[in-house]
C-alpha cells in the first residue's frame, strides 16, 4: 500500500525560531475553521511542541508552500520510558482538501516508529494522536489509518455571575501561595502523585515539567498557584492538594484558566478540591476575569466532572485522543 505523500509543490521543513507566530496562527486558523475556537498561543507552542532534548527539529516540522507560507505543522514526541508517543498536527485552511492531513498522519507514523526504538524491548508502545472534537475529516483519516478513539476531553467553564460560595477548607488544612524556588520540586511530586491513577499518565521528568509549566519563563506568574498544606500527627505538614491557575485562557482571553487541580489520595473525599476551586475562582474574579475554564477527561476516575458541575461549570466537547498500538508487549 502506497503511503500518502505531500503534493509536489509542498515540502517538509524543520521548524525555525522565527516560525512560532506563524505556527500559532496556522493552528488557530485551522481550529476556528474546523470547530470555531482557538486552541494555541506562543507559550504553548514554544514550551510543549518546539523543544525536544534541546533541539526543536527533533520532533517538530512544518509543511511549506513555494511562497513561504506554512501549510501544515506536526509535532511527534515521547517522554521516558517512551511507551507512549504523542502527536499533534494542523493544516492551514487554505490547504484543506489537498492531502496535507493524510501526509502528516503518515509522517507521524514514520517518526513514531523511530521513537519506539527508545522503549525497553518487550514493552507495549502506543501512538496517541490528539484531534479536535468535531473534526470530521481528521476523524475519517484516523479511522482509515487504523486508529481508534479512546478518550474525550471537555472544556468546563463558568461565567462569574452571582456571588460565589466561600471556600470551606477541611480542618487541619491551610491554603497558602506557591513560593518559587522553595516549592518547585514539592509541587512537581504532588502533581505526579495526584495524577498517577489518571488515564494516559506518562509525565515528563522534573526539568520537562518545569519547561511545560513555564517556571523559567520571564513572564511566569506564580500568584495563582495554591498549595493545600495538611498538618501531620507528628507536628509536621505535607501537601494535600495543589491548584495551578493563570489569568488568561487561550480560547477566551477574558477568562482565567485552571491548568492543574490535584488532591493526593489520603486527602480525598473531604471537600478539598472544591475548596481549592472556589479559592481560585474568587482570586480570578477579583482580578476582573469574566469567568474561568479548565479541561478534563470526560471519564475522569476521580469523578472530577461531577465536582465541576457542582460548582456551576458547564461541559463543552473539545479534544479527542485516537490510539494505535505500534508494538504489542508488557504494559
């Protein structure tokens, strides 16, 4: 079977430092044309999709037209132990219907086959491709290539209207702000532990987490990062939960955004997650935000969707993950 190829007038080119703005525009134009909303900004592209072992050409590429316009973008990456490979791609609306998407999917599988060699022998390796919910043409391509839909993610949002209920913190727990340089590794460890039972969790190492979270960026703002500290019987304290938020959501710039909320297993079932959310909502409202949003696995094992609905948030379909097993083996 002949693999789909790019049209003759288009070519793959490694990503350059000056491509970021064009890539953001391409991704958002594609998203707006397909489902009606933007999904990317320069920080997201730079932190998550253009860095791979210090070399942005190792996992990201563009499709370029003869006049220099970007027709497509592709990122294929994997963190140790390399049993999950994740890909994201986009095609500029002006090039829809020309086979760019099919060619990028074929290129995804070629790159994934190379990354698979980094996984330990005998382990199962799965390729996950992220797409927009409602992207009919992309879904058809994935199905034809042997992928199956495995997960859906929602955007949950709340417009700030009536006064918010107070954040009732469980006894023995105190909410305190994150302190840069002191709490970094503790928050990383807490995020790892609180999401250990979530689907598809293969987190980056500490340095990768710092990069993804933007801790070393000049514009990093930790003022909306909150840690719930719980008293221990021995007189010490431990992290019971974390909430990481920012003042601006990519999809709606008038909204604040909660990127991470996690409660460690021993502290679940006491209302701490709701307290963290309401605390963040109040802070965002004080800063003049019109509302707040977050993304959640629609099949969250911790019942997160029910929590978000209890505090007034409404679900909207946003992303779909498609999967293809590249190699059978031990999980």
